C-alpha cells in the first residue's frame, strides 16, 4: 500500500522548485557495497523528470562490463537491472545524468537481511569473547550495512547508512548474530558477504510487517482492516493539513522578506508512526531497501510477543509472506531463531513453550529454517551472550538448504510422531542426525507423560536408536508426552552432532 507522503519538515519548503535537481541513489547503493551474485540486481534512484540516466558497471581493469540507459519518469523515479553476475570484484558503478555518481570497491557475493529485536541487535562488543573477536575482525570482503532505528507511519524512501568493510572498529557495534553468521558463510563459501542489519530492541513483530503481509493471513484481518481505516482517515484529514502548511509557507516567505517572526511549521504525524504500531518499522527500516537483491533473511524476535501462543505463528506467516511479496524474489530463504529459555516469572510457566510451539509450526512455510537455543541460553539473562553458536547454527541451515551442502546435519531433533507401546510411548524425530544422545551423559531431562486424566508427571526417557522411549511407573496407560514444556527448561537431548532437540508436546490440551 502506497501512502501519500506529505510535507513534514522545513526542508521541503523548497521542494516545489525541483524535487530532484540531481541524480541521486538511495544509500543502500554505495561504495564498498555487496550486490547479490548470480541474479539480476535492481538499481534505482531519482533524477529530474524525463532525464536520461546512464548506468555502467566496470571491472578493476576499467573495462565496462555492462551499460544501460533509462529515463526518469514523471515523478523523477528510474530503475534498471544489472544482469546476473558471478561472485567477485571489485567493480565501479557509474550513474550519470546532469551529474555523475560513482561508487567504487563494489563486490558481488551473498547478501542477507538480518532483523528482529534485541537479541539480533545485540552487538559483538557485549557478547562472549568480545576482545578476541573484535581484534580478529579483519575481513575486507565481509561488508556491513547498519540501518538506524527510525519509525514512520508512511513508507520512507531512504535511510542514513553506509556500507563498511569489516574491521575491529566497524564490527564492534554491529549485530553479533549477523556477523558470526556471515563470517561462517564467508569461510565456507569463499565469496564476499553483505550483511544488512535492521533490528530494534524491544520491538514487536507487527511493526516489521508490511500491509501486504497482514492482508495475506485471515487470522489477522482485524489488523489489516485497522491499517486501511487509519490510512483512510489520514487521507481525509490531509487537505486541511495541506492548507495549513501552504498558509505557513506564505506567511514564512513574508516573514523572511520582512525580518518578521517565523513560527514552527504545522506537523503532520501519521497515527501509525509509533514504534509499537503495525508497519511502523517496516516503513522506515525495510521499505527503503526494497527491492535490493538479497539471498535471504534472518529473524531473531519474539520476546515482546510473549504470551500469544499460536497467534505468533499467524504473525510470522504475515511477516514472511509480506517480505516475500514486496521483494518479489519468490520464496527466498527465511531462517529464524527459536527463543532461548528464560525465567519470565509469573504462574504460567508454559507461555514461552507455547511461543516455541508457534515458532516450530512456522517451519511448515516453504524455505524456512529454525535454530534451537535451549542449550546456549541463560535463564537469568534474556540476552544470552553466546552469539557465536547462534550465528553458526543459522549458517548451517543456509549452507545445507540454500547452498546445497548435502553432507551437513543442520538441525537438532524435531518431533515427528508418537507410538503407544503398552505402558510406554515411543517418540520419533526428524533430524536425528547420526543418532540421539544426552548432552551431559546424564539421564534425559524435562520429559513429562500423562494419561487420559491429562495430569502430567515427570517421566523416564531413554534413547533407543533414533527414538526416545518415555514412561512412568505412575501412568499405566500413557497418551501424551511433553518435552521441555517450561520457560526455564534446558533439556539435554540432542543429536550426536551436538544440536539440541526443540521442545514439543504431543497433545493439544
């Protein structure tokens, strides 16, 4: 949904003269950037109406490898596509019209968008082994783009950010999860990596979701209708606001000419500008980089939607559907992190487990993957400091599913099915890897079992090949199992490759 962007600052006092007097590109295109390899790469920007723009890409020998021309439309917008280009560089991109913009040291490689709340925003500087990690961060072919935290009720065309090569100084305040993910890909694939960090601590999922996403999920019709209603009301009020601004412009011109008093410009604030409202972060922190060619997206969020249970799954669908719709790159990879155990307090100790269940259910969407973190959390700290393993596990999903490294075990055990065998229940798993085992060589923990009375009791669980057999002397006829069904659960079941099993329940009580 495209909303009318109105005058919101005194800068636009002069916009009637010529909105785009010079050729300009959004800041996501800059020197030191990484463009996505092996797929067409859109390049867009602004110029004077009807201006002819020439775009050329040249290699390090100054040989032109691609040239294209385009005319800016009646609003000053223009766009071309660079052809699919293999990994490598450096290249120079020149965009010429009434002026020339030249971008240097451009690489083609793998580009990933990394988003979410504080655990994605959490920097290398406040994570495990920070001094050693920062000192070792000399990777000139890993490029970082950090989008500042801003909200808007309407789509914003650009952000104030720039691409930087990875050095101890540039990585210090960059997302640790994103960096460790990118570093592992860089080492395994031996290609340049571009990481776009757009995250905000404490944010809910709704502000990151475009209107198209909410509209795609029937369970979220009320949010979709709310956005439409607010937009309708906003548009209805604009004529009066525009009149107030025009009056202000006239009076301000007179004041400038006569050294009179200049009053503050009337403000136009969209009701969805607040950071907690639907689309507010998408508009300012995602929209400006669409449709920059990307390989996929990483997502680490959910703490601020705690207590929503399966409704969070519906919102995950909206987010993923929405991003894929606006990018128009098909079902690009979307890998996310299941929250770590944490003592949120309260009597309902299973509300985190229900969010885990919603996250796991989201794996039903095509080309998705989930990292389990029950073994690397801290129940007294909502921000676990071990971001290296989170980044590594995200990279395993990408290497296996996106880059077709078929010799990798990339997920921990995920519940598959249950069989009743007399007084025991046998649990089967997907992603059992080379086999199941206890992480600490102790008996398996956090298994519960129940009969028809729905009363769960602590159970004995034993690995049997690629399955786990669960039983309890106090339940003669069991019908259901729960595993890790508590916010502080740090169960020890994993596969031989060291990836932990995700919490689950077999009942729907």
